[in-house]
């Protein structure tokens, strides 16, 4: 297999193992796994989940929901505050799948109640500490108002409460992540206790890869919605969610220039391929990716003495020790583990497996990528 432009490589075996572990953890805990497909956004990768018995999924947009509905998925949650401007698409999807939508205010619920033509499962998003968006769990007056509106609607079916503990991404300590998780579960249980008489079947759903990967006990909720675990990345490795060996995607970028006086290697592959996400190192430097060597069946663990230190639109700069610098020549392909696989996958718009198979992506197939056996 020969590559000639920036390409996102996917190790299917690693990805399948990541899926298997999460499926088994969900079963041990007696919770439903509704994986978030915003990380891979691929029909073929989605099909791997089916092989493990997964039949309900999470997405981040109604466009993505439509893509996976066309792949035969029938139970889809759009875990992003519903955009009422897309009511036509919401109605079309609700006519053919069990569609779950999320709201964080009364205005959205009123608009949905007025314009829906088909039944929709409604979840209320609760902010338990992330402070991005959501209803505060103790704001009972607002919650009561929303749920009273739901009870009067013929098309809205209240399903329960969802939480995304995004603040776990800022932790590297298991006890801190456990505390965040415990707090969310406690607050969700308080809400269930308050509203269970009105809605006896209401569900509790959480979703973040650090909690779902690191913690063994996920009981106390009905559903988990991790997504990044299908590939993992350097951020998840830093948190402790995975090892380097679990990271299932790797960028391959051509070497286009070398500057020995600076110990720098220039790659074709920049922020339009990786995103600008970075990691702060212990020495105060910033890393945009870790360099690996390609092997017959994939790639190695990250190398020492070489680091991706800068990104512009199409270029990246790799700082290398003299020993590492001399290993590469113009025209070589260099492997880089991404800081954030979700954004890298979204920008790259497709994958090539280590066996040379193209996998598609919601946004389109890789452009100008030549494979030669």
C-alpha cells in the first residue's frame, strides 16, 4: 500500500477490541450502550457495532441522524439541543425511526409541541457541573414548566434526563473522575425521585468516554453514551482512558522538507487535517501529535526525541533529535497519533484501513488518495 497525501489510517482490530470492551462493560453493569457515532461518522464502522448487538445509537446532528437512518438504524438520539429551524427534517426522521431529541429550555419544547407531526422521544439535558449548557438540576420551577408542557403535547414523549460530564476531560486522576460521575448519578437520582410518579418509566443517561472507560462501576443509570472510545486518541491516553496501544487511528503525512540547521522536518498535513487541538507537556511545550513508526501491520508506540510541535493550515513542523532526524528523507510518510480523533476524523472525511480498504464518512470519501499495492 502506497499513500501520497495526508491520510487517516484505521486499525480495525484495535477498534473492534475497543468496542468489545465497552460492550462487555455495559453488560456487566446492566446498562444499555448507546454509543455516540460523532467520532467515526462511518457506515462501515457503525456496522461493526451491530455485530456486537448494539441497536441504539447517539449522533450530534439531524444530518448525521439521517445518514445513519439510511443505513438502517432505527433508534437514534440526537444528543445536541434541538434546533427548531430543522423542524422539517425532524418530522421526516420521526416518520421512519424512533427519534430521540434533547431540549434545554421551554422555548424549544413549545416549538416542538406546536410543529411536530410524528411522535418524538424527548430528553432534558441536565448540567451537573460541566457548565456548557443544560438545565440545572435544582431549577425545579423551570423543569416543572417544561414537563407540564410535555404532558399536554400529543407528540412529545418524555423519556428522561441526559448528562454529559465533559469536565472529566480536564482530569487525569481516577478519583476526580469518580467524584464527577458520582455527583451526576446522585443528582439524576434526585430528579428521578421527584418526577417518577408523573413519568414512571423515565430513564437516566450519561455519556463521556473517560468515565465509561476508566470506571468499572457504571450502575445507577439506564444508559451510557461514550463515543471517542471507538478510536481513542492522545487526549484519552493522557486522561488514563486508554493506552497508546488502544489508539486505533493514525495520520500518515508526507515529508516535504528538512531543515538540519533547526532539526525540523516539514510535513504535508496541517490544521485542516488534524485540527488545532494540542496537549501541554510537562516541560511546558505544546504537542500537536506523537510520532510513530509504521510496521507491517500498523504502527509502533510513540517515539522519543521527535514531536509534532506546530501546525499551520497545510504544513506541520516536527522537531527531531539528530538521530531521529536522519531516519527520514523527502518523500517518506510519517505516522502521527492525533490529539483529538473526533476532529481529525471529521476533517479527513474518511479512512483507509491498515489492510488498504477505504471506509466512508458522512462528510465524504478521502480526496486524491492513491493506493498502490
